[in-house]
C-alpha cells in the first residue's frame, strides 16, 4: 500500500498548491516531495531485504467487469518511475538554483503531472492506466496555455489539444471494445491478454492503441505537434514532455500493446520503414534549423524513432537496448534542456546565430553542454553508447536496411550536435559580455549529478540491466 505514496503524495501536494491563495511561491514543497519520492523509490528498487512492490485491491465494476487499483514497481515500469522521480528532483533543484519563482498554481500543476506520470508507469489495470494517462495531459495543457510563449502558445496548445484528444479517444474506443465485446474477467493486464493475445483477427483494435501511443511518442507522421509545443513551452514543461511524456508512449507500447497484441508485432515491417523515414527526416530538419529548441526537439524525434524500431526488431538484445536507451535519453535530454535554459536566461540564447564564443566567457557551461552533446551522439563511455550499440546490432540482425537507416540517424546527430555546439561555444565572441561569469554552485551540483549518471551507466551498465530484470 505504501507504493501508492509515489502517486498520492505529488497529487495531493499539487492539488493543494493549485488552490492555495498564498501569494508567496512555495516551490520548496515540490522540492521536498520530489526528493522524498526519489529516495523512497530508490529504497524500494534497491533494497536488499524483500520489499512488497505491488498493490492490488478492487476499485469498481463496469458492466460486470472488474477494475482494480493494481500497481507494480518492477521491470521497465520501475525503471521509468526511478527516471520520473530523478527528473523532477533535478527540475525542482534547478528552480532553486536559478532563483526563478513561478506561481503556486504552476508548481501545483507540475506536481499533478508528476503524480500522474508515476501512475502511468505503475498501473497494471487498463482503466487505471487510462485514468492516469489523462491526469498527465490535463495539467500540461494548462501549463502550456498559461505560461507558454505569448506569440505562439495558443496555436501550439491547440495543436497539442487536438492530437491529445485524438489519441485519448482512440484508446478509449479500444478499451470500450475490449470491455463490451471481448468481455475479460477484469481489466488487469493478465486478464485482458487472455482475450486479445491468442487471436489474430483484432487488427483494427490493435491499430487504435498503436496510433494513440504513436501520437504520444511521437512518431512520423504524427509528430507535427511536438516541435511547436517544445519551442513555446517554458523549459520545465519542455523537460517533462521530452524526458518523460515521450516515454509514456514507448512504455505503453512495451507494457500494453506488445502484450495485448503480440500477433500484430509480426505484421508491421512496413511501418518500421515509415518510422525510419521519420528518423532521417527529423535529423535533416535538425541539421538545417537555426532555432536551438527546434534542433533538440527534432533530435528527440529521431532518437525515439530509433528506440521504437528496435522494439520491433524481434531480438532480446534490441528490446534490452531500447529499455536502456529510454532511461539514458531521459537523463541526457534533461542536461541539454537545462543547459539551453541557463544560456537563454543569462545570454539571451535563441538560435545558433544569436551568440558565439561562449566558451571563453562561461567555460563551465561550455564543458557541460559539450559533454551532454557528446552523450547525445552516443560517444563511447557514455550511457547512450550502450543502448544505441545494442539497438543497431539488433536492427542489423533483423533487417540491414533498417540498420543503415538507424546508422544514418546517428551520423546526422553527430553533424547537427557539432554544428550547434560549435556555433554557440566557439568562434569570435559576439553578443556576450567580455567579463567571465561565475557559474552558480548549485548548477555544478545538478549538472554534475547528470554527468555522473551518464558516465556511470556508460562504464557500468549492469546497474540498469539488473534493475530491468527485477
């Protein structure tokens, strides 16, 4: 039952902050909740003595079909919960370091999304999973609409809303069909699998779920909402979208789609070519774009496409590599986004032509940003190298053409990352102060933690692989 605290604590704290009328920002509440949740999740996942990591008790019935409060902190779900708590802890510490005080409503909405994300990764009941899926989307919609860039937030949020509603309705339609047509004993994953997994005539149903999850990842051609939303959102929201919400879609493919419809996984070879095209397409846009946020947004689309392709490569190595890369990408992209936010606040960075020569003025951020960029291109001894090596190996064994597509994405990622870092950090000093700026001590801590995690997982990946096997 104590496992429920990972969901209830952020939700309750978020609801309280959302309605509180105190004008003084209470961001320390989010810091305390996130650090406590991180420590608690680490204890549950790495405890040497046996710890109960499941919750199961009745919730309600729909048409005679039982729904349950069913949670499980094991395998990929447990790893994603660890990632979620780590990202939010780093995020709230970053708020403190930059002395940026948002309103209590902002912190409250962010905490509600936090609790919902933990719920998505813990839920083992299909209705409960859908419930948390929607909980995450609602506060994000308001965070973008209220605190996004004034010029573009309405159009970006409208696009986000339309795609979100489409995905939610597709999944809800699939859940209704399962409940009223297939009639499982309950909506627990194991019971749903009994009425879906053995049959190969449920292609339409399978597509409903796959499209809903593909929108969230997002995969080409359902990706068009993402760059605009990333560009207009405040950095904390962009971090949540990129590091965690994209993983919601990938996790759903693994935990729900592949378990409920294993037959369909054998029939989507052509789909992987479409996803591979999207990988190259996104990489080329990142290579030709000047806007920094747009470059990182399209970089994420390319990396997530490679992870999706590897999941369907019919190889245990590909699946394990995908799991590893989901965690690694979440950590690396946090480092990239927070670095960009720091440079945007201090040096008014917007695109690769707005400043240059930053390495001579602020060498600390130059070192960290370069390191995160190298991790993004899967440099050996970084965490991304482990996942990408395994995924490309699996794709080569499955289909060499898909492997070539994946390798082209890796090469292009090196090109646009080098272009980005070179333009900002090196060259003639322009539009920056000649005085060397002191790097905040707390940012050394935050960026240092991210860097250490990337290095440790790159040198000793067994830590994460052992966790995935639990």
